[in-house]
C-alpha cells in the first residue's frame, strides 16, 4: 500500500502485532530502520487500544512508513527528520520545501482509514447508536451535540464508561456554547446597514436556531436542579416544624428540647415560665 503527498511517494506496511500490551502505532522509517513513532489511535480513535481477531486473540496495528524522502531527510542521530513537524511554532526556524510530518501523517491516516473502512464503519455505527441512547435516557442536556457536532462525536473513543462519556460530551457542549457566544457577538455587534443583507439574515437565523436548541437541551437539567432544590427545602422545613413542636424548658442563657423521660440535674437553675 502506498500514497503520494506533494509529489512524493511513501509506502505503508501494515502489520498485526499479537500478544502485545502496546497500542496502534505509526512508525516512520529511514534506510530500513525505525526513526520515530506516533500514536495511530490518537488519529483514528475508533481503533481503540487493541482489537480482537476472529478467534478472540488481541492484536495491534503497527504501521511502518518508508520512502526516499524519509531516507534522504533523517538527521545524523536518527532521532528525527530534517523537515518541520507542522505542529509547533518552532517549525519556522527549519528549512522546508513545503512538506511536513503532519502532511505525511495525514496521508498515512487517510490510507489506513480506507483500508480498514469496513471494520471502522461497524464500530462507528455501534458507537453512535450507544451515544445517542445514552443522551436520550441519561444525559438529555447534550442533545444539541448530535445535531451540531457530528464530526466531533466521531473522535470520541468507543466503549467509554458513562462517566467518561459524560466528560467528553461536556467538552463538546462547552465548545458549542462558546461558538454560539461568539456568533452572538457577531450578530448583535453589526451596524444597521448590514442587517438588511441576506448574509446577515442567514447568520442571524443560524444563531437563533442554535441558541434555542441549546436552551431546550439545558431545560431538563434546570428542572432537575429546581426539583432537587425544592425537595431539600421541603425536607428542611419539615424538620424545623417537627423540632419546633416538641416541648421545651427554659433555662438561664439558653433553651433546648426536653426529651421524654429525661432527668434534669438538680443543679440546674430553673426559672418558671
């Protein structure tokens, strides 16, 4: 299997590694030796940590990437390559012909996605169904995410526990609410002459739709919190009412409920009421 990136050719050798406690990896090689690796699961989370084969044995995918461009750009220590990663600001200090490690990684991930498409399709369909069911029955406040963040949902790892899934959904909900907040600034901050344009009307309608959907999604949480608060208030009031109805005796400086059949010390200074 191979792919081309900016006119340069790279080969991919996909190997199944059994009896491994590691994870799926991209391994960049030069002159038939590994130079550095990268997490494949990070870029294709639906692979999970490990995979079961047909007879139940665990394995991971090890993706070895080779090519003349890698051979010709490995550094003398064989710990990296003489081209930018494409992921950091320090890349500006490195000479480049336009190709970065990020570009090569994308080509690898796209090629592996195509090769494993039938397997990944089944995993993603099951994952999406499980997430929708969880939101419907247990976390309705995240309902808007399904509509506005489908690509982000795709990046959530499968088979998460309910608590971990809620954390991931909360992150996406926060992203969505921030986007709506920024959109509101753009909608409400324009001048009057812009408000009559079709572009503004489209942006305004988009904002209103998202704002309403988020509000409806948060309504069950608001009602739940309100119901819990009301129940706590009722319980507190009921306890106060029961305490106030119990017989009391007055003493110098303080008073307290007199329990039934309780004896009072003779040294107490009682004042008749």
